[in-house]
């Protein structure tokens, strides 16, 4: 979840002059350039400040400043629990105590092994060599084990999200994997059945996807089956490439998320998967394949998915809200045009309301023009389009 990227990329694939060897020109198009109006920013920041004050009231010893000192200091102190400077270990420990209290009995030995019976709360409590595996294993435990006390049931995060959405047909179990490099980062990757069927119907695209079957974004320099130019693109930003090359629903997370932040991160990344599984992002024919995706809207959907599903739990587990609020305050301070912040702030009147269950709103747009129409019809005045963003072309040869 680095501030520079949207977690979901916007690609247009143009198929030009297919030779016997086969080639595809990939035109990377990050969508529209959105501007957040000042009054919307002020309103959203006010709501974030109210949530910050509520968290300080409800979580003993929470360190949550109104403004962060700097990016260099803020990330290790408040975002990355693999740092010895991390200041909210107590909140992570408090969350783990609540989690274990309701955890299904057959999973308690696994949690006790991970936490060494309460002695390990965050990655910084471990030797660096053990942190990646610990993060991956704990994220999987949070997702799969039953620990959430909700309406007279004990649910896993997956089953809780499924019940909250109320739409089991669209729910899918993702693979959860660690990112071997990077921090303050996460990705939710998937393709819809409509898009996969579309790829299979076009021979050149089908060949390209077959060539990419063994692509691993954690080892990008080992993959060169789509030519030197595409290999360079992969090496520059392997998880952007994974959005194109991986069909299996997958959540990737970097090391350093404390367990309470993993809850929000997993819900956010699943918000991307949920929308991608239910939306058709591709269209075209043998000569052109378009992947339509607006970065700000995609992040609005993921931020809102996490907010709408987890908000009912904030009174029970206030520790899981810390990251959602601190991330947005941090981004507004140091990266005010970040897609997550603009998406969350720009759509606050649609998603951040007392009415939960507006999940159809997250998956109705397949292109930026559809989004513009929606904004016009709903009279959402917080965002203003400044035109299309710059494209980049990368050639894949197979």
C-alpha cells in the first residue's frame, strides 16, 4: 500500500500486427486525473479527526498524534510494526488478547505458537529472519480461524465479511501470500469469470496468459517469457504486472503490519477482489483489448468496502480501526493526491453513511465514462476531472 500506487492498475491492451511469433502492445493507462475540492477535503478531514479522538478515548495508551512529524519518522513509528520504533505495540497486544479469548479452541495452539503465549505481539518482537513467515501465517490465521464475536456467533474474518455482504455467490476464498520485499504495502488481485472467458476467446491473448502461468511477482527477474521489454516492466513494478498476469484471487501483504492492522488490510484488499470479480474490466477484439479501470474509483471501492464491513466491529475491536484512520490522515498530510485518500474523501457521501449494505455501488462501473455519468447523476460535487492521465506502452512478445 505504498502511497505512490493504486493497488489496482488501469491497463489497455492493444493487439497490433500479430506476427507468427506473437506480440501485444500493452498500453498502461492509469485513468482519469481527479481533483478533490477543498470543501470536500475539509469535511473529510473533520470526520477523520473525530474518529482519531474517539480512538484515543477508547484505546488506553494509544499514541496517535494529530499530525505526523515526517514520512521518515511516521512510517516506522506508526505504520510498520517490524520497526523497533513502533509506538503502538500495546494496542496490538490488546487486540491479540481479545482475539484469543473468542478463538475457536482447535486454533489456540497455533496462535499460542505464533505469539509464544502472549510474548510476541508484533514483528519487531521477532528476529528479522522470522518476520516474513510470521506475518504470512498470522494473516492466514486472522482470515481463516473463527475469532470474531458477532451476533451470537464466532466467525472468521472471511465468514464475517461474507455474512456482512450477504452475497455468497460473489464471495471467493483468496490465496494469502507475503511480499518478500517492500513495506506499508498490499495488493488484492483477481480477474472476473467474464474477463477470463473473454481472454480465452481470443487466441493471441490466450497464448500470452498461458506463457505467464508461472509468473511470481516475488521473483520478477526470473520471468522472461514475454520478451525483454515486458521483463523490464515486470522488474520495475512486479505487482502491477501481477494485476495483468495472475487470474487466481490473491492477497499479497508486506511485512510489518501489526495483527490489528492486518484485519483492515485484508478487508481492503478483498474489496479490490470483490469488485474485480464482479466487474468486467476488459473489452475488444483480435486487434484490441482494453482494460478499463479508474484508480481513484478503485481505491474508493476498496476503502469503502473495508469501512462498511468493519465499522460494526469498531466498538468491539477498536484497535482494528487505527490503521484505517491513521493511513488516511498520514496520506492527506504527506501525499494529498494519493488515490486512497481522494477516493475515500471523494466518495464519502456515497459510502461513508449510516446505511450499510450498499455493496452494489462498488461494482457497477466498468470504465471511467461510466463513473463520470454516475458522478453527474448522483450530483457528487466533491470530485472534478482534470482529464486523462498519461499512458505508457510496453510490448510483450511470446
